[in-house]
C-alpha cells in the first residue's frame, strides 16, 4: 500500500473496494466508515508528505525544448554532428521535417497527439489541407498555392483537447513577420509544404509530416528519431549536463516531444506574455473555467506571440532552465 499514490488510494482504491464489497451482497458502510476515520486520514496525510519528499515535483518535469534549441538542432543536423540513432546520416528532407515539427510544436503549443501521432481515437493529427494559410487580404490559399502565393497568416485548428471544457476546440494563429528571420513559423511551414509537395509528391490528404517516397526515407516521422535529435541537441548545447551523467539521472532523459509544448510556453513566459494568455493560447485550463468563453485572441495578441517566439529562437533562453534543473537534481539526490 505504501507504494501506491495516496491520491489513488483515496480516489480509486477505497471506492473500488467498497464497490466490490457491495457487489458481493454485503454492506460497504463499515469499510467506508473506517476509511473516513480520523486516524486513517492522518495516515494518508503522512503518506502524502513522504511521497512529496521521495518524489519532488521538479524531478518529474520535462525540460522545455525552447525555440533557440530548435535553431541549434538545425545547425547540428546540417553540420552532421547529429545523426540517426544507428549512426547513419540524416537525409536533407528528414532534417527539414524534424525542424518543421519542432518549430510547429513550439509555435502552436501542441501535444504530440495534436500534430505527430495519436494513441487516442478522439485525437486527430492534422492533414496538410487542414492547416489554413491566409493572404494579407484574408483570402484562403489553396494547398497547391502554399509557398507560391505569399501567406500573411497561418492558423492551426486543434479539434480535440483533453483540457477543452467548452467543446469548441482550440484555434491558434501566427502572422508573417516583417523581418526575413527563418524562425518565423509562417516561413517555415511554407518551405515544408513547398518542398514536400513539389519534390516529394505529398498531397493535401496526407498527414502533416508524412513523405510518400518509401524507398528514400520513412513515410512517418517517428517519435524515436524526434526524441533522439532533441536529446542530442540538449546534451551537445549544454555541456554542463555531461558533468553529471555518471552521478545523476541525465537531464536529457526528460526531453520528449511534449517538451516542444513546454518550450513554447516557456518562451512566451520569458518574453513577458501574461499567464492567462498562454493558458488560452495553449489550451490549458485557466484558474477560471469560464475564461475561454469570454477572452479572445486579437490580432495584436497574435502579433505579440509571433514576435515573442522569434525573439526566443534567436536568444539562448534554454540555458538557465536546464542548468537550474541540474542544480536542483543534484541537491535532491545528495546523500
């Protein structure tokens, strides 16, 4: 019992045990009375205190893979410092696909099931034609014209969200930045569409990251490869991590596809975007459950978010977060 989460004992184990007793034709009242006894509550509180000591929350957190790390990953792949797990070099289109995936996850604060893969029937990663590109006059750009006709804005609609309490889904947009920065997500997606469509034959009904030519590169973007390049990027970028690898759990084990969502949120917070706007943009449940019904994202907000993420991509904001994690991990494991 001491290995079970105290919350699981209270919310699952006790009610389930009472149901089993009832299903066997006996009254669960004596059992429930004992479970609600003052001494039993004190024991559970003791379990909770000990669990918080043994499993501090900071050791469970994923490392945010921020926009600057997306740019660094691209540099390392281009210079072939990062290869496939088997040591073979990455194909040029694989490098582009990986960078596009990372930048998209950052820009729209996406869960893996919202743009890469899904283990849940209700989740539907997007098809290429389901991401909408607009001209400066608000006209929708057809799939065949993406990357040819200049896009002013791109909008990503996430139909399913485990935190969606309104049933309306989540709509996130970014605008084209006036600078020529390659970190602009509109430019990144335009290039991906153009290359994957014109050179690799991808059609609008294909999933966002799929590539049809099976004899050259895999059709699907695998989480294994994505996690590998993200882990390698974090490790190579911040050599301080290597110092502790033999003594502590390596930080890079905490870099996953979900780190892209955290990374985007971290970047926005670092740029001074208010928490309630980040919660709204990313689909997190805010303090007020009715907030999403009454607060909308204006064009000015979209402009601010686009600039903030590009600023984060051009600055080394991840260093402090990773080094802080190493410091707290070292102290937590002392003795």
